[in-house]
């Protein structure tokens, strides 16, 4: 999902991201060359680096001139890298659980080296993230550790309802609040802490990140249904096939509990059934309803920025939230 980075207001945006990439490469180096190779495998694939961008943008709110090429400090870069290492480590683990073959257009670690090595490399990245956070202070270290726990809780909360047609909307929102929104919330909070913002503004940006993360995940789940196979790089309706029933599916099942969709779901979907299930969801109003929910979260995030002093960094965050839904196909 190619969401707008909040850091794109910076003239040196590409150089800022490259500094994060270098910090990630440095952190992924181990005493063992083989572990270094595995731990570094996904870093050249880049990804979107959204979370570090939220860290740095939030930190820049506390600087006199966020456009200054030297405004992005080493602590901001390291903070962004620590958050991204948590994200990368979670991807290693997610790919094992999903038995994925590809991640960011390259062969997944588990597919190339096996599940055990993927899990250990993911653990190594999480440890490196914690090491960097500790160097930034005890509050940031504790926050990142708590966030890792939230990610685990969110993922377990999702796994509990695999292939469960009775999954509730509340359980879905709780799961995405842990597996996605928690890390966006932490990204903004860590950035605000590194930037030396006032406590009320730190709390405001923390909630901004949470609401953005909720909107982001709902939009991502909608994209799985409305985008094409080519746009997604995987079969559309992949979540349904794997038994992950997201907000549009949950709402349609709740509205028509004994309908055709309920009869199709509950087990692995062969391709004809996946296509039919996707068609049923697209023909309902459930997708539009889910988009409205994402828009509500995004609007709430934007509203939280209003009391902050005018700044290019604040505008960067506002643009990221406002443009999130624009990535959905017409």
C-alpha cells in the first residue's frame, strides 16, 4: 500500500530515508556472517519506511526549522530505525505464520532459509531494536518493549479467529489496534520524546498515531478486496482465503449470517470460491461502510493536530492522514 509519507515535505527526504536505511543495515550486522545475511535480507527491499517517517516528522515538530537539512539528528534516525526493526522483525514472524513465499517483491526469509532461521533472525532484529531504544533512554526503551508485547497480543487476537465466521467487529478492532495501530502510535510518541515536545503534545501525537494506524489497517484490508491481483502482488481476497475475516467481511456476515458468503467461508477457499466470496462482498455495501470507518479514524487523527503550532512537520502529518484514503481505487 503506497501511502503518503509524512516526511515528504522535506527537501532532503530521500537522504533522510537513506540514513535510516544505513542505520538498519548497521543494526542487522551480527558477529556471524550467516545471521547477518538473514537479518539483512529484507532491508534492500526498502518497503515504505512509513514508521520511521512518522518518528522523524513528529520529532521535527520540536525544531525551529524542520526544513533545515541538518534538522534531522542522529537520535531521530536511530529512533526511526528502532521502530522499523520492530516492524521488520514482526514481518519475519508473520511470514512464518502465513507460510509466505514473497515479501516486498523478494523471496521471504522463511521460504529461503526455513522457519526456524526466520524466527531466530526476527528475534535478533527485535533485540537490536531494544538495544537502540535503550541508548535513547529508559522511557523509550520501556515504551518499545511494551509495544512489542502489544504486537504479539494483536497477532494472537487475530489468530484466535482464523476461519471463524462469528468473529465480531470488536475483536477485529482490538486485533488491529495491537498488530498495527500500536506501532504507529509508538512511532509518533518516540519521535515526540526525542524532539523534546511538551507532555500534552506528546500525548496528542501518540493518539494521532493510533488513529492513523487504525485507518491504515482498515484501508489495507479494504485494498485486499478491491484492488487487482496485479496491484496487490497476490490474489485479491487473499485474507478471506487464509481465514482472516476483516471489517467488510465481518459486517456482511453480521448482516446476512445465513447467506451465501457464510456458506463459502469457514475453511480454506479454492480459487472459484475465493472469487465468488470476493464478488459477494464487493456487491454489498460492506466495503463502503468500512471505508467510512477508515475515514472516521483519519478525520479524528487530523483533528488532533489542530492545537499544535503551525509547522511544515505538522502539515506533513496532516497530509499523510488526509491522503490515506486517496490510495483506494475509484
